[in-house]
C-alpha cells in the first residue's frame, strides 16, 4: 500500500521548472540527500543508490492537454527495514 509523503503542483515558467529539475539532478549526481519542501510538507530522500526511472508522456484527447511524468523509485535499504 502506498502512502503519499509529499505532493507539489504549481504553474511555473520553463526556467523555474528547469531550475527545480536541475536541483534534483545535481543531488542525484552527487549522491546527496534530496530535500523537498512546500508549505508544511517536507520530505528527505536518500538518493545514494540505484533506482528505477520511468518516463511517460500522455495526451488527453478531450482537451488536447499533454503531460510528461518523470518517476524515480528507490527500494528501501536493508538497514531501513524494521525487523520483528
């Protein structure tokens, strides 16, 4: 079962979006923790491990809206798992 830890949606310029993505890319490249914050929401991700990367493009035939979805999935580290 999935639980949403952080969600962000905002109309932004191409420059703002590329800056946001560049920050994410820099953290990934350097193996640094990625901190995402918006309002009272805050989450930190450990990016120093391999991940599954997915790209999806969709077009809504009714309104002609196109979307690009980028998804990165990390498995929990063994040390992060709670043992009973």
